[in-house]
């Protein structure tokens, strides 16, 4: 958790470029469904599904 907070504090409010570090400390897992949809599960419990 401390790594997560330190990493976020170092980042600007709006990312100008992709940063793998942010992704790895925020996303717990990605679930690929049979229909091609992907559900991203964040460490805070938020789930976001992206359809094809």
C-alpha cells in the first residue's frame, strides 16, 4: 500500500504519457471473457468492462 501511495503522489493529475508503473500498482487483474470482453479489476474493488 505504501508503494501505491508513493507512486501516485509522484504522478501529475493528468498523465501525458503511458506509465507501466501506475498500471501495475492499480490493476489487480484483467479477466478476458469468451465473448472477447475484458474486465479490469482494480485493487480498490472497481471493475471496468471493455467490450469488443
